[in-house]
C-alpha cells in the first residue's frame, strides 16, 4: 500500500472521528446514543492512530528512520482510548471524561494543527 493510500485512509478516519467527537463533547452524556456513537468514535480513533503509525515522518527528525514527534499522539490515543473505555465500564466517569478530552484535544486538535504546517502532506493538499 502506498503512502498516499495510507494518508487517504488516515484522513477519512480522522475526519469522521472529529465530527463524532465534537458531537459527543456537546451532547448529553450517558445516553444510549452517547454510548453507541462513542464506540464508533473510539474505533475510528484507534484506527486513525494505527494507520498514522504506518506513515513515515516527512518533516523534522525521525526516530528509527520512521517515527516523528507527531507519532507521540498515536501513543496517547492508543493508551487513552482503552483506558477511557474501561473507566466508563467501571463507572469511573471522571477518568473516562479526562481521557476522552485528552484524545480529542491531543489526537485531533493539536495533532491536526501540526499537519497544517508547511512541508506536511495536508498543507500541500490544502494550500
């Protein structure tokens, strides 16, 4: 699979996840729809993180010739999503909320802002 195919998959999953995540943040918590949409959101974010790990760093230093600083957000997502899921299952709602806010802020907003920097693929596509 080429770099562009991976980038398209990554972009599609993160776009859907950003919309679902925003809906989850603003709507009532604990409802059946929150739980259902939340599961889709978590699956999309996990997929986004795994796919992003397949994309080599093209800007800045690369660890092992592949991983850049932006890949740290993948680690955040891969840790925080399961942690949030199991926290919700145990009724630890404050822990669930904290982890999900970290996923949205770090995994979507901050990482997304970095992808708009010059030299990155999304910057080339948009500008």
